[in-house]
C-alpha cells in the first residue's frame, strides 16, 4: 500500500476527446493539497501510535506476561500497528518533497508498511474469534485459548501478511516525473492486471473477510449476552458495537474509493473531474484509515480495567499522576486503590 500514491499523481492525465486528441487534466492542486495535509497527519499518527502501542507492549510484557491467547493477540496487534506507523515519517517527507531514500528503502518500507497493515487487520479478526470462543464455546475455549495456539496462529498471520505484501516489495520502483522522484509500483505491461489483483487483495484481506468474521463472531456473542442478566452486559454490548463501527468507518471508505479508482483505471468511466475527486477522496480516506492504528490501543486494551490499573501505577511512578489523573476519568478513578495494591510502590513509600 503506497500512502502517497494519490498525492504523487502525475501533473497531467489525458482523456480521449474530439478527434482523439488528448486533453490535459492538471493535478497540481491535488499535489499541493497533499503537501500541506499529509505530512502533518502522518507525523501525528506516528507519535500517537508510537505512544499508545508502546504502552500496550509495556503492560503486556512487563505486567501481564502473556497469560493467554488474548494477550498474545493484543501484543501482536500492537506490534503490527507500530510497524504500520513506524515508517510514516518517511512517507511524510515523500509527500512534502520527494523520495530521497533510495530504491532499496523504497521496496523495504513499502513492503513493511503493507505487512503491518495486513497483520493488524488479521489480528483484529483473530481477536473477534478469540472472544467468540471464550463466550459462546466455553468448554472448547478452555483447551484452545492457550499461549501455544495463540503463538502458532500469530506465526501463520505474519507469514500470510508477508506473502500478501511481497508483490508490493517486488514492483515498487523509483519513478521520475519532471525531475520529481516518487516511490511507486511499476507494473509495466501488466499494469491493469496487477492493479486489479492488488486492489482485490486489499479489499478481500483488508475488509471483506475480517469484517464478515467480526460480524458473525460478535453477533453470536451478543445472543449469549442477551440471555445473561449480568450488570455489565450493556457495557459489553456497547463495546462490541464500538469495535465493529470503528473498524467499518475506518476501512470501508478507503476500500470504496480504491474500487472506484480501479474502475477508472479500467476505463469504466473516464473524466478529469472524476479523476480529481477520486484523488482527493483517496487522501481523505487514507487519513481516516491511518487513525485506526491509534484507536486500537484504546479500544482493545486501555478500556480494560487491568490495563488502566497498570497505567495508573506507571503514571504514579513517573510523577505524572498529578498532571493527568485529574483530567482523565479512567485514570482518576480509584487511583489510591491501585497504588495501595502495588507492593513495590508501598515498599518505596515505607
């Protein structure tokens, strides 16, 4: 997935017109919009994603110690989001100026970014299956939801993500257009075929299959929860709807625009105005999709009570509690209880 493809669109696109003479379609405004909009966005996502996912990894490795399958998936999801966001400063510089990092990094960064994208989506899907087993098939889950099985399925996900990202690494080349260097896929004579394959791959692996699995899994979970009279039932159902809605809003617009761009490439419709609108839409929907890697730590981890407890203790140790706790509800709640339950903190106090 090339996050600057729309911003790096050629200055002039041509459409057939009267007597088959090409009519220029200027894309300079789109490139200028990308230069102003994308670098700041990429850097913000990089910083917030780095902070949130690093906290998740710290809690899981230092405090939770990977006790079950859920912890394994949460750790891998955080690593995927870190990988996805780690290379955004490179794309920010590319969007602001041009690609100056060479052919080797062009291939490596493009491939690694796509690996982070695919693996993150697939781990979200696996987490929905994990929750489905834990609630709907309790007896089977006691045997299946182990660290060992979580590790095995995680290895399979990473292998699948690398395999799906290999074409991007192979085809990405340095493209020179009017002395402006970009890192773009070069499909040569197989342009339309490979673009079709790449677009379908992203839509199927990145949205259709994961979303279908999530809808099925969480629908079954809701059926079970509705039969329970637990006071936390409503909260759990709200969280489920939040997970599904956030995922759909994050990735559906991008995939829709990607599909429309594919139709444009296949000459299903051919208009300069449509081409420009698709380029603007691609930049905006990519922005929405990128933000998802910052939301994952909040949705899947930080909303859990045990993770909030660990963060409260961490903030106290770092002297940040007085700054943040009074302004952050989930940190302010029961701060003293969390601190008193931590032996290391009590020992220091004594």
